[in-house]
């Protein structure tokens, strides 16, 4: 689920690269988002317009709408990569997967959460089909990729034990770990506030400040903005005796800004 304490899409941006002849491919990488379901969850599709392959992040519901968005982008979803397995992020997995036999990836520590999705939905009065089990498990520092799109896996436990973020092409898909001016809730089973803050400060804040953050709920932001205005981050930095612009590894090494 989302924050601590009608679908429409969001066109985030593009990346310009060159082919072997040196001619630029305009808009080779494209990212779009769709707000889906009763929980207003952000589903993201990152695709390569040259190769026509894409990765779908967190198809929460409305699989047909997600597939339509991918079609408008000119890409086919070849992989589903989930940040975690709360029901508002997984109820569209089966529909997206069945369209083009996309592989489904999840951290193994969230398997029990996934397998309880239909039961969790019933507590909200929702009758849904149980999502499929993952085809593959993902791990920290692994790279997941389709042709022309590669994302680095960052294990960020705290919201759930198996929460991950995906980083690549100047974008961080932060799931429910980091939001604009907030963080993911940690009061559900598997949640741990101290662990979540360590995930954010010791891992995510090591990335460049200009990194665009595309969260699982609410508006996009940047790591630089969150470093200086997110109250949870500022409180943790203060408790550690760190300045907002300071980067320090878990071992205490201070990195240059």
C-alpha cells in the first residue's frame, strides 16, 4: 500500500541515443505512466522505440489500459518487473502477462505477500483472480533487461521485506519506498521504518541528484529535491549528524558532492 501516515497517463520523457552510423534516434527511450485501480497506483512502462520492447513496472490493475498505452508507445511489454507484491501493484500482472507472454519478476522475499493477494483483496470487498507466481526472482544489484532497456535492481526493504527499486536511463522507479515529500508506510506486515530509512539514505541517495523519481503513488520528483525537502530524510540525516547534501556510505566513508 502507499504513503506513510479515473486513470490517466503521464508522459515522463525520452532519451536520445545514436545508432551505429552516428545518426540520432530521437525518443529512443520513452517512459509513460498510468494511474490505475481503486488505490490510484502508478503503473509505468519504459520502452525502446527502436527495438519495440518494453518493461512494465507494477501493473496494479486495468491490464487492458496498460496494454493500450504500450501500443500507443509502439512497444510490446516483454517483462513485468514488480517493486513489491502488495495487491494494488499486482492485480494487473496476469492480464499484461497473458497478452505477449511477458516474464514476471519479483524479489523472493515478497512471495508470501503475492500469494496472499486475492485474500487481501477480499478484505476490501474485491473478488479477484490470484496473480501468477513469478517466473524469476530478482536480487540486489542484478540487471534486468529487454532489448534496448536495462534497469539496475536495488533491494530496498522497509515497506516490505522484498521491496526493490529499479534504476536506469536517468530514472528511479521507487515503488512504495520513496514518495514526493514522504515515504512508504511501514506499519504493515514485513514493514520496518529503520530499515526503510536505511534503504533510502544509504542506497537511493547515493544516486545523482538529477535522477527523476517515479513512485508507486502520487507525483514524480527528483532525488535532489527529496534530499533537501523530504521531512523523513531530513530527520534521519539530522539524527546521523549529516548535512542534506552529504553522502556517506554505510561504512562511514564521506563521498564528494
